[in-house]
C-alpha cells in the first residue's frame, strides 16, 4: 500500500448530520437527535438525526420506488457503473477531508484513515463499478424444443447495517456490489460513527446517482436497525457486526424470509513456526493485532508461537509495543489512537483484568494511557492458555495473547477450537507446511507470511459463527442478485 507524506491535519467541517431519504436531507420524523463524539477528547462533535421506524418507512418507500419505477430501473448497466466511477472520483478529490472526518468521528490515526480507509474505499467502488455491465446469465440446453436462459436480476431493496471500526470502507463494501447489481439501498451507519457515511451519501448525490437509490437513516440498532430488518419491503439484509446481533437479526428476518449475509467477529489464530523469518513474523503479528486499535474483526488476537523460538519472539513483540506511538490521532506520526467509545474501553479494561486474574503474564501495557480519551496501552499477554477468557472471547482492542505450541497437528486442533472462523495466518519458510496449514485451518481467509492483506477482488468472510456468505470479489456480488430462469417454446 502506498503511503502519502502527511501535512499537519486540520479538523474537518461537519456538513451532513440529517437523514438522507429520497434525495432529501431531513430531520428525523420524531425530531430526536443523538450525539457523536471525538473519542480522543470525549467532546461532542455533532448532533445527528436519530432515525427510527418512521424514517425507515419513508426510506424503504423511496428505495422501492427507485427500484421499480425510477430512472435507476431503466438505466443501462454501463451507466450505473459510470456513476459509481464518478462517486469514486469525488471521494478521491476529497480524500484528505474524508480521512480527517473519519479520524474525528472514529479516533483512528489520520495516517491510517488517509493511507488505508480512503484508498480502499475508492478501490472497492471502482472494482464493483467495473462489474455493473458484466453481470450475465446463461443459455441452457434443456430437453425439447425450447429456448432456455437465465437472467441475473437485482435482489431488490437491500438493508445494510454497518459497524464503527471502518465506517467509510464498510459503506463501499456494501454499496459497491449493491449498486453494481442494480439494487437500491437503505443503510444504517453505526451510531458511534455516522458522519463519513452521510458525507458519502452527499457525494453519491453529487455524482448523479438518482434520488431514492441510496438512503441513509442514522440511528440505533434496536430501533432503526431492527425496523430495516423487519420491514417487508426490504428483500435482503447485509450486516457487519457482532454475532449476537446477527442472531437477533436472523430471528427478526425470519417472518419475511429475507436473504441475509453476515460478516461477524473472530478470534483469529496467527501461527509463528520456528522456521519463519522471525523479524517479519513479529512485525506481522504486531500489525495484525494492533492495527486500528485492535478493532478489526480479523485481528490476529491468538498468536501461537512454536516453543523453541517463543522467548525470542516475545522480546521482539515487547520492544515494538514499547515504541508504539499512542496519542492524538490527528498527529501524522501517531500509530495508535483511542478506542471508539467508553463502552469499548470498559470492555477491554475488563478483559485485561480477567487476563491478569487468570494468571497470564502481562508483558507490556495493561493500563489506560492518559486521563482523557479512550486510550489503552498496547497490551501483550504471555503464558496464555486456551481456556482463558482472553484466549476465547473477542476483545476488539489492543490486547494480544501469546500461546505456545510444539506439535503441528495439536496446534491445528487448538487453533480451530473456537466458535469463530474468520481469518488465520501462518508464518513459515516451509512451503509444504504453509499449504498444509492453509488447508487444515477452518477460516475464510488464510494469510501466509502476511496479515490483513485486503483487496476488493479477493472474497472475505467467515466460517462458523464468523459469518454467512462472502463480501468482495465476484463472490460478493452474488447475494445481491436473483437468478431467473426463462423458458420459451420454439414453434
Ligand atoms: P458493535 O458491538 O461493534 O457495535 P453491533 O453488532 O452491536 O456491534 O453493531 C453493529 C451495527 O448493528 C450497528 O450499526 C448497530 O447499530 C446495529 N445493530 C445493533 N443491534 C441491532 C439490532 N437489534 N437490529 C439491527 N441492527 C442492530
């Protein structure tokens, strides 16, 4: 990933705080608002319209109209792609402003927002824009005197519910395949981070995406989110978040039998064998866990280290933690910002206590940093055993657990011994070992000698309780399409 040399960053202006429905910016029907904060200072940065069922009702109506009778429904596929390209260009044009807005709302370091979130967002939209006119059916040689073919049609109105860890990138992961497929959208951003989603809606409008195609209803999960999931006018729900929420969504979606895709949590094993390049592996393990303050569904939070290199490896990890720059996310030098909010901060501190109580060795961190903002020191636990809560539960913070192993097959069983199966990584110079482990690990993504390598073209998603379906790549387009078989009698 290329990195841009950063200038000191000014705070961005917040422009959009209302619901975006049928091309109009409006207060919520109830008139209620909720506050969003800057997690580095805990100050309120904006009051945002708090949508609920009434707003979802209007948004679904607008999305259905756009799907069934608006210009979107008649537009050539290639022109849909062109509008998506235009949106990507507008995002590129405002890259610095958008990165700063993401940093303000989420707290992530500006260098990450600028060098990861923004370019990945643009890339994803361009990738799917290219798909818009390449979605075809088949002709099928059935028995008899018939012409049989399939059409791949948009699944319809899609409800998209996203989390706060990559607020802008998750918009692209959701809008990209939806728009390419010709669907229309009702999106609910996370209550912690609604601002970049609303900004992207404004840019979509500027790009010429017709009214009603994209609707954004900010608000809370049990109100706005649940209303989207239950609405009979929504054909499919795409959700990224916690598996517990996904269970509620499944129940709420059952009466209307909605199509569902989920991208959920993880407790991903990152495996360091004795024959690995240990410096590269340590750097990869550090990045794989601490990136984005540990707030990644695929964070490599269980680091399995082969016993013979364990002591050396811990030293390398510890020294990186000690020099990691934690602080003001607007400082271009900062590597780690605050956690997103008080609830996440409290949860992480609770797990750190549980780790200490269970007898794991806290090698670095284990404490808050400063007195204002939700900063947690990069924390490294050694001597962790499989049954400890810090080895079982998703912490979603800068807390790494190191576990030792000796035997490869025993390791596979331990690595797979979790309810999750989102990602895994292996560090080794032995190509057979690498592919053997890639085959045996029950995870949707396996990285070999790398971590967190994402590309819009490479499918991503979970085995087991880490998800259902895949996002990105051609695979990610499928859930947004219905297959229709047409059979014509000939003569
Ligand atoms: P996190 O703990 O990361 O916030 P959640 O699963 O709680 O994960 O939240 C992810 C998204 O799901 C957010 O946009 C949130 O508002 C939404 N959400 C939470 N509860 C529900 C629900 N019952 N129905 C629909 N969406 C929900």
